[in-house]
C-alpha cells in the first residue's frame, strides 16, 4: 500500500503479510489447546508462539517511518491526522461489532463505552486493538526519536537501556513483567527503536545472506528455548514469572530489525505472481489482523469437526495456511470499503529535507 508520501515498498508489504500469517497461525493452533503443547520441532515455535508476529509489525513500523521521514521536517498534527485516517475507521468498526456482541450478551453499554475510552492509554481495545494503542504512543514520541537519531544512534539506545532497566525494576517489584512487556510501550519501545536503527545501518545488512541466515537460525533456537520455558501461556502461572520477559522484546527487536534491513536492501523484489500475492496480503494485513479474531477459532473448529481432526498441532499448522486464505477476501473487502474511502482525506505532512 502506498503511504501518504506516495512511496511504496513491495518488500515491506511482504513482511507485513508474513507477520499477519504468524499471528493468525498462533490463534489457529489454539484448537484443542495446541498452543499449550510441548515445543514443536525447530524452528516451528515461531508459529506455535506466533504472537511474535506483533513484534515484527512494530519493528517494521520503526523501520518504515525512519525510511519515510529520515532527514525530513514534518507537520506533526497532519502526521497524526493521517495515521488516524489509516487506522481508526476499521478499529472503530471492530470496537462497535464487539460492543454489540457483548451488549447482546448482557453487558451495560455505558460500561463498555467507558472501558473503550481507556483504550487511548491502556491496552484494552479488543481483537488485538491494544497494539494500536501502543502504535499511537509510538507516534507521540516519533519526532523525538527521529531527532535523536539524527544526533546520535547512542541517544536512541538510551531509550532501550532505560526500558530494560524499568522492566527489571518492575520485575523485581512484582515478580512478573510479561503483560507490561507484551502489551505496552514499556516493552515495545525496543522494537520501534531498533527498527529506526536498522534503517540507519541498512547498508551493513545489504547482501549479507549468511549473516541473515545465522540470525534467523539463532532466533529460532532462542524461540524454541523460550517455548520450552513455557512460552506465552505455559509457565507455572499467568502472567509468567519468567525473567525472560525483561529482555524478550529487545531480542525480537534486534532480530527483526536486522532481517527487515537485509530483506529490504538485498533484493530487487520481483513483480511475479507470488510476490504480488504476498504484497496484497501485506496491503490487507491490518484488516486481516483486526478481523481474524471473528473467524480464526471458528475456522479451526469447522476443520476439526468436518474435515480432519486437529488434535495434532502439526496438522493445525499444516491447515493454517488454507484457513488463512479464507481471510484474504475479507481483508480485501475491509480495505476496499472501510479503510480506502477515508484515505482520500489524508494530507501532505512533510515540509522539506533537513539541511
């Protein structure tokens, strides 16, 4: 999808599509408690713990906005307006649909409305909408991050160091930091920052295919280890008492930032059928991400009941791509009729290159 600056990067849409598939697969394998099973064969923990796709989305945001805005002055209020137009229409629709479902089930409408208003600050928005709250908090500090990145990459690292120390402090105080690390800017700031840094150092990763492979394999091994420790849900209690959440988002940010910079700068992305298909999935990824909650569990139940038993989570992972294809028409319809009509109201927010 073209940004309001008129730029389009097909490789980054490929990455969006992959991130959406990871999150979808994680929820799909919830059938028959597949997400609670023992770690699968290496490196499939990236799918059975596919919540890490959210980290890929967020790291990509840092990288993309650095790529779009590096060396630029912006009208910040117009930037926020454009992001509102891009994200709010579908988010409001999802909040409305979920609200109708809950109200029909007996929830007080006023209580639901008050709870949703908290979504500006707290990670309470439904269907993964909490991640839009985190993105919004990132947008609020983006001008500062870009300013600091022009001064020194070391200044940006202060955000990461500060966030790690804060998570360590909170872990010592509360015995768990999983929810803050996963659901809030306290954990996710690492990923946005490493996305920005990856764009700055993109030339380092260009063409380094063996390095990219080593990073991917090392991360897969780390994620298998994380899965063996209990992963997202399988620790002795929830939220997890594991200290891995102090540095979990940092590791994800470093790895995904490196791989994004490598993929974006090492290839002339083709216009072949598969490339165009994956790019379309990336274009519809926001729709797929927010809407798949309405479908993914029912799709898994239907396949389990009428096609083949998904009692084996390897079978769940095998059928997840087929179920994911069902989401693409819904993603197209959402993008065409809910999101696109508002994009014509976007305005130019870049002033000039900084000298």
